[in-house]
C-alpha cells in the first residue's frame, strides 16, 4: 500500500509540475526576431514573434517577397510588370492578381475623391527627376513641360476588364500612393497564416502594419516623424494593437527654388505640389488608406481632408505649412503621450 501511495504521489507531482510549467510557458512571451533592410528604394523593418519558434524563417521569407514586388510594382525597372503596362501603347495587358488589386484600389479611391487622388501622374515623376535617389536629378521643370505631361494624366484613361488593363492617352501609372500599404497587408497575412496568434509589425517606408499586439496584450508605440526634424525626431506617438499607420509629407523628395519647396506629391490638375501641409499621418483599419488618405489630403487641403476622414472613419494628425497641428477626435483613440 505504501509503495502504491509513493507511485501515486510521484505521478501527481509530475502532473502538477507539467501544469505549472505549461502555465508559465504560456505567460512567457516568445522573443522577437527583427530584421532591417532597404527594399523598393525605402527602409524596411519587420519584427515578429511566434510560439512556433520559426520567426526568423518567416521574416526571411517576407524579405524574399520583395524581389517579386520589385518585379511587379517598380515602374522604372525595364521589364517589370508595371513598366511593361506603362509602355504597352494602349493595348490590353493581362496583369497579376497583386498588380490588379492595387490598380483597382487606386482607381476606386480616385473615383471616390473625384480625381484628387490620381494614380496616373506617372509621367510627372521623372519630369521632376523624383524617380531616382540621385538628388542632383531633382529639378524644377518648365511650365511648358508640365503642361505637356498633364495631357497624359487622368484616371478615366484606365480601363479594366477582368484581369486585363488598358492605359489610354499615354498615361503612366504610379502606384506608390497605395502600394506600401498593400505590401504591409500581404506580409501580415503571411505571418498570420504561419501563426494566427503571432505578434509584431511590418514597416515599409514608414507605413506600419500591426501583426499582433506586443507580447500578446500590449500596444506598439509608433513615433510620428517631425517633418522639419531628422528621421529620429518624433513629434507625436500612436499606440496600436492592430491596424495601419502611414505618413505622407513634403520632406523626403523635395527641392527648394527661390525659397519655395516643391515635393513629390503632385496635384493632378496643376502638375505641382501644394502648400497645405508639411505632413499628414493616418491611422486606419484598412491598409489602402494608410497612404492613400495622406496623399489625398496633401493635395486637397484641410476642408476636404476633414470631410473625407468623416466619410472613411480614419484618424489623422496633420501639420500645416505654418507648423500648426490639426487632428480629429478619432485620433484620440490612438494618441499616446509618454
């Protein structure tokens, strides 16, 4: 009898010990694997944690996807899918599901904004030299050159039939207004497919998408860059458990001529950038608005921004050209004050 009691006691200790260990392990968060790189001509940071123990493998797979995204979306690489479409001379072109999705999303937003957001400003980008990282190529075109390029701008020149696209009137697509948010979404989907309970974030050029809360239950704190400071100078912060945050601004690709700043976000009606904001940051549950809304706002101005934000249900934090902060009530849900 005593021997049996000892066996039962040992068995009970093993079971209790296993339960305690299990509880302990579920409370100890997995370590984050973080990788940095330069992809699509911009800075990329991915931080990922999963209890499956394969965080590095998944992050490396995410980075390998950028080679494919380059082949799809870069309009300045000869032979890329978007390059071929832009040089298709009005013919119908069969496009990949990735490219089709971003074109459709861009066209829908162009229609919603009555062309204030317009993905067909592609010819204006090289005209100003902003298609290259070589700052010596950035310059102010002549008014005649701009007027000539504007003849080939207009979202109504894009036709879609199934998985085929046709560009009329010599328009070129530039999809940067929504591409980064879409890539965020695709990489987050990859992480979730590996582990639905995984955690982390994907930052593509300052467009940040949340994979899951930090350590499973805490928000990620994300800094908003001061548009007149350096890249490490944050002017505000947001806390996010999910969703997307992105910033559009006048401080990345710009020139100053006779005291006036010209930057890479063009008004499709004039061919020039506008002077409404230094930057606009957007928080949204939809990746396509993380950049698209900011681009629209930089072109449209404060009144149009406020109306569109109410329609879409997005939060914004804008800094106008006088350095004044403009934010809506929705922003208070995400605002973090250290």
